[in-house]
């Protein structure tokens, strides 16, 4: 059952990753156009606000679930390299549980903040007007929520099948 759920999560995980990649591409094009505009014409008003308020957040957070899926997080094996595979497996489960709890708290807090900022109509003053940034506040709970959902299902899988990795465990394909 957990393998089916993990497989079902593949499309939304990849959609978030592709949205993050698209945001990175758009950020490069936007900054390039702004720099060219400064050199030849006039700079694009609000570039810094768009980059920091939308693009950078999408680039940094939307790939979280893919990182969890591929186990591509940073690992230091200095003290664990000589442990048995069973001990390593259960340590990995404990780390996933701690990560899921931490990210769930992150999701809860960022969701509350997104609602507050939406209600306040969060905007930045740009040139002669305002640039609305509150929608990007929802990027964090969306990305974190997908990571938590993936981790919870993966934890259940790893507990139920301690000697069988999920079919996606450790794969680096996009």
C-alpha cells in the first residue's frame, strides 16, 4: 500500500520541482533583462522584490519533497560508517521522524503567517506603487506539506518493510 502511495506522490513532487526550476530560469531571465535595461535603457522596476519575494522562495523550497524522496540531504557518515545496515536503517527512520515533526511545525507556522499576511494584504513599495507579495507566503507551507506527506508515508513504509527499500529510495532521477 505504501509503495502505491509513494508512486502516487511522484507527479506532485515533480511538478513542484519543475516549478522551482522554472522559477530559477525566470529569475535568470528577469535579472538579465534588468541588468541589460540598466546598461542600455532603463532598469525594470521591482526586480529585487520579484526575485526575493517569489523566485528565490520557489527555487529554495519547492524541491524539498524531491530531496526527501531521493535521500539527497546532507549526510555525514563519520560515526556511522561501520554500523550494521539494521542499525543504520532504524537511525534513518528516527531521523525521518524528527524531520517530519520539525517540518510539520514549520508548515503550521508558515501557514498561519501566510494567512495573516494575506489578511494584511502584504505588499512592498516599488517605484510609485505597491507590489503584492503575500501569495508567495503560501510557497513554504505547500512545499513543506508535500515533504511531510512524503516523509510520513516513507516512515510507514520503512517501518513495515525494514529490509526492503522503497522502489524510489536513493534514486537520483528527475
